[in-house]
C-alpha cells in the first residue's frame, strides 16, 4: 500500500511534466526533424527565453503566485529598445543602454504593481493579469501618441508618416543577436549562444545567493504564512513589493535579451504574451503557484519549446496542414496552466483535509486516553 501511495503522489506531483514528455516523445519522430536541428533550436530558445521565466521565481517564493504583471517589465524593456534604436547605439552597448532606460521604468512600475497587489491579497494572479491589460493601454498611448510629439524621437525611420508615433514593426538591426554572438562557440555544427548562458548562470547564482539572505528568508517566511511572518516582525507588505519589483526588473532585462535574439519587435504586441509563455514554461517544468525552483525553469523551457518545435511539423506530416499542429500547440499551452492551477487547488484542499483529520484524530486519542484513565481511577 505504501508503494502505491508513493506512486500516486509522484504521478499527481509530476502530471504536467509527464504529459508533456509523452506529447513530445510521440511527436518528435513524426515531425521528421533531425536531432541536430532540434538541439540547435532548443539551445537557442533556452538562451532566449530562460531569463524571462526566471523572473517568476521570487513572487512565487513570496506567496504571490505567478506574476502575470511581468508584462509591465516587458513594456519597460521595449521602451528602452526604442530609444537604443533611435539613438543608433550598436551592439552590446545598445543592450546596456536599453537596460539603463528600461530598468528604472520597470522598478517604478513594479513598485506600483506591488502596492496594488498588496490590496488584492489572495487574488494576485488575476489582478496582475488585468493590470497588464490596463498598462498596455498606457504603453500604447505613450508609444503611439507621445513619442515624437511630446517625447523627442530623432530618427524618422522609426516614426509613422504623420511625424509622431512609433512604427508597428521595429527592426533591431543595430543590436540584432549582439549578445548571442558576443562569445561565439560552435560544437559539432551546433552554435551555442555562450554569452546568453553566462548571463543566465549569473542570474542563477544571484537567486541562490538571494535565497540565503535575510530578505530572501523573509520572502520564504511570507510565502509560507503571512500572519506568522508578521508576528515575527517581518514587514510583509514591503517584502511582497520588493519581490514584485525585482521580478519586473528581471522581466525588463529578459525582454531585451529575447528581442535582440529575434532581431525585430512588434511595437504594440511583442509584450502581450510574455507572461503567458513564461508561466506556461515554469508550470510545465513541475512548478506550482506556491513553489518554484531553478530546475523547474530549465525543464519547463526545454519541454515547452520542444513541443513548439515538433508539434507543428508533426501536424503537417500527419494531416497535411501546419495549422492543425498550431492548434494543438496553443491548446496544450493553455491547458497546462489550467491543469497546474487545478492540481494546486486539489493538492491544497487535500493537505488541508489531511491536517483536519490529524487534528480530529489527535483529539479522539486524547479523549480515549482520558476515559481509560478515569476508568482506572
């Protein structure tokens, strides 16, 4: 019975991961893609997407769930890139310049978001999602109307024909893959964006170090029980705000890394699905809305993007239409978030019921002991 219970627990805890392993394992041979092309694409996507996914870890650790408000950081990063292109700053200096503009904006937006989420305890995820929609309107107003009219923009190549507003698609030729090609490395015909991996490695070390600091321990305490943390003298509201600020700043840098790899930017749409894809990746890796680790990020990024690579091609080969593969891909992506949230709610309810049963059992044992002692006396 014990082995069966452990197996059931393992299947429940890793259901999302196992589902994606089965899907990708079935679709890979059908796709007809070579191993080298798949590995090359996976390595590129890990370097491009992992930084964004890592930005979700600290809010989860602080008990705020998945920070869908990371979209605010993505908008800040895009504003930084617009100015980098406008000023024609080339290569890695352009990325640094974009970060110097985007990070302060992201910090301010993260502070505002943290203040709002503190007033929406227990509903942080849906509040962050709606906040992203609201700030999207503000972002589009700034980029579409203020840039070029109120905010100076020097390059006519990036403005609309009316003289103000930024074009729908912005080419990032001046900084295109400048980080990817900073330290070239090729092994067996596979190009590895080594600089991207070094940046991600530094971020991993930062997260490991941060968890050991007093602030990191405070975040973990707040994530476990806010009332106990408050009783212990931890400033709960301030700690939660700091978690959101750091997450938003990391999302800003992550969006810059993502877009420099893509080489172009959909000015008004590039940020909209940022939170969704990052959330899907970390949940596919086995994380939940209450616990996330560094391995969850890497496992989820590999599995999710492996599905994105092989499923459309498998759909083309099976049904003669790539669109069917795209439909499957989108369906599984949305389903994984729903499944992860359902499993988390089920697990939380089961743990609460087990705790109540334990308390009832303890009370029953105490009553029985008292009755026996009374009979003996």
